[in-house]
C-alpha cells in the first residue's frame, strides 16, 4: 500500500491526516491518543503492531508548545506512519502507551527526562539519562547551554551564547 492509499484509508476515520513526501501523519488531541493507537494496532487491514519510537519537540513560542510523535510500523503490511499529539506548556502530560506497546517504556522515560513531559500510568517514570538530582530538562529550548570547567587554574569556559568574541 502506498502512502497516498494509506492516508486515504485513514481519512475515513481520523479528521487530521497529512500525506507528504511519502509519509503519513495523523494528528490527534491528547485524550484521543490511546483509542487512536488501539484502533491502528487492532485493525487487521492496518496492523500497526510495532511502535518504533517516541519523539518530542519543543516550540516555546507556539501553542501547543510540545509535540510528541509516535512512529508506528506494520510488519505484516510493510508500511509505517506517525501519530502526533500536541501538549500545552503549563501541563505537558499524556497517557502512557507502555501497556499497549512495551517498547515505549524507555522512550517515554527519555522524553520525560529531557523534556519534562509526564506520562500518566507509566510503570517506572524516572530519569534515564540525567542524574537523579538534575534540575530542569536539558532539551527544552529555554534550558541554559552550560559552561565547561577546565582542569587548570580554576578556569571556566562560559556557555556559547554568553561568550564575547
């Protein structure tokens, strides 16, 4: 099935379907995420049974600020797509898809650790890359870049955005 055919089939069920450059994206509100993923997984004509990744992007001046992208693959039909969800800046939270797709476990932990998105119902939502006592979320666009301590004479290299050239 081509991307255009897949997009046509999905438009019958979902109001916001985009097909561009051979890729299909369905955008849903956060409350519709689990029912959408369940329908895509359980429909035998689609059979999106594998969640290959969960990604996040931060758009500080936009509403919604955070966008999650769930990349799905059908092994039996050999096609793929993505489901996108927008989350507001003040409460970036959405239901965990880990019970439905176990591969989401570490992916959701990474998004939580680096962007601060909370996944309700996640079995073990804690930091995965940053130290437990780390404050903030390093991949948010408003996070500082940080400086570099060098091992001689107490020197310090300031963050790139604060250097005077």
